[in-house]
């Protein structure tokens, strides 16, 4: 039997692990928030040179203005979502976040004896 002294044993409650993983999963989802405004902006950029706007319900100039406005809004939102994107989370970051929770549990076990 061999012992690896560089490894740590971590005791955690399932609820603590679940909360930590859910928070990090939300960060992962927030990191992808830029994709939707970028897709809309890219679509509008492709539509503009390939479309001949027609008078339908509104005049063709109003349609052009609507698409320019939507393109501008999606571009601003794209830049905003890139700016607000959380930093990339690694497995080591999650483990380092869980280690202090393990210390709380072991201290409470020692105090209860």
C-alpha cells in the first residue's frame, strides 16, 4: 500500500458542492452570452448588401433605418456582453473554492467532540 502525501482529502456536504457547481455553471453560461448579439449583428451585416428594400407597410427608407438601428443596438449589446463576460473558470479554480468549505466542516467536527 502506497501513500501519496501530496494529495488532500476533502470532506464536503453534497449541498455545498452542488451550490459551488451551480454558481460556476452560471458563470459558464454567462461567458457565452455574447453569441446571440453577435449572430444578430452578423445577420444584419449580411442582409444589408444583399437586400433591396421595398415599400411594404413602411417605406423602404424606414426599413433601412430600422435595420441600421437594430444593427447598432446588437453591436452595442455585443460589445457590452464581451465586456461583462466573466473570466474563464478552470477545474483548479473550483477546487480552490471548495477547499475552504472543507476546512469549515472539519473544524465543526472537531468542536463537536
